[in-house]
C-alpha cells in the first residue's frame, strides 16, 4: 500500500464506550450501639421450645437502649441485665393468640446482684439455690456495637448481661431432669433487708404421684390435713385406699417447706449481722427496672406488670 492509499483510507470509527449506568446508592440502616442487647441477655427460665418464637417478632427495645445512652437515666451506671419470657394473650393480626413476650430486667447495682440461680418447680419439695456456674451461667460484659473492634481490655465495662453457654442441641444428650432444670431457673436475688415470699408463705405446691398425678396446694397454717384429704377423696381426686399414703406425702413436703423457710430467715439475718456499713448503703442503692418491648404493628393488647419473680419482687419502675 502506497502513501496515497493510506491517506485516502477512511479512519476507523472509534468503538463507542458503554455508558456506565449510575445506580442509586443503597442505604442501610446504621446499626445502633445497643440494638442487640435484649437478644444477648439470656431469657432465664424460658422453655427451650419457645426460644425461636421469642425472637420471631420484630420487638423494639429502643427505649431500653436510650436509658443506657448519654442523657438516659442509667447512663454511666453499672447495670446488670437479664431477659425473661412472659406468655401473653394478645391480638395478633386480628386473632387472639398466646405469644411469648420478651421482657428485660435492668438492675442498677454497684456489684452483681447474685452469683447464684434458683431452680423452682412443683416437682421439688422446696426450691434449691445453686451457683450460676453449675448451670453454665455467668454475668459477662456486654460490648456495644461501636466498641467491638477495639481492644476489650481497654473498655471500661458498665453493662453486664446474664449469659448461658448451654446449647440446646447438647440437651438431647443429658438426662431429662438436667434439661428441665434450665426451664425452671429463676434469677436469684437476696435482699437481706426484705423478707421474701418464701418466708411469708405457708403454702406448699404438691404433685402426688398417682395415675393421673394429683396437683394441689396445701396451706399448713389454714388447712386441716384430715379435712383437706377427705375433700380430695370426696372429689374423687384420690381414692380412700390412698388416704394414709397421701397424708404422709403432705406432711413430708410441709416439713421440707417449713425447714426451707426457717433456713431462709436464718441466712438473711446472718447476712445483716455480718454486713458492713458500705455494703448496707450499696444494697439500699439498688434499683430494678423492667422493660417491655414496643410491639410490632401486627400485635396489640400487650399488658405490663411490675412483678419479676419472688426473689426480685416488683420492679421500681416499668417501661
């Protein structure tokens, strides 16, 4: 090809560049610092089968978060948090339905409320108190979302949650009684300046092992045993042949309950006697707050109650 041919050749058209489409930026809701606090706290005493149902609704605990953030009533204070499940009949999508409602208890205290856990069930003659660690539970620091990339030892912890390392899958390989213990756990708190329900009560919850089992409640102060048993026979809950066996059963459980009550009073008085003035003031400063969630739009009719359990009694405030 000569020079004239090169000059006469039309230049090649440049390949058009594909115009890059400008996509709309995606916006993600920024994760709040304490957004997962209520889920991180172990729901003590909740039935394992309810765990999934407890988290399936979009419960909102933003008011709990705000109470712990700057300007909130618990900001900068040492707080110990545990969760619970309260089955409630609510209006769910225009239908009445029982839903496990999560509640969160925040204990404002200069020290952990307790290192023990109570196991209470009507199958037991009396409630038993165990070290938390025996049930694989402990108070552990809660790290706010914004601090999770920092060195843990540099953070001054103010929020602690009651955590449990027991996995549900592992319960399949333990005895049924051991698995049941987790469902009967109650957060334990001993306020030596307050007589608890055990010391005040004279009632015994009973399950008599017959077919079917007999569930009843005996009050050793007000019920006459003979009359109590005769009424059960008359109501055909036990047979006349079981009368003596049932009476011995009631007496045994009443004795155990009386013993537990006496021991509880003695232990409480001993704590008071050995307590320093600083500890006395610390106990008097403890406050307990109970938080209910803001329900999602499809749920209405949620009720609120101050009662936590028989050890903690009523919350100072309910939100």
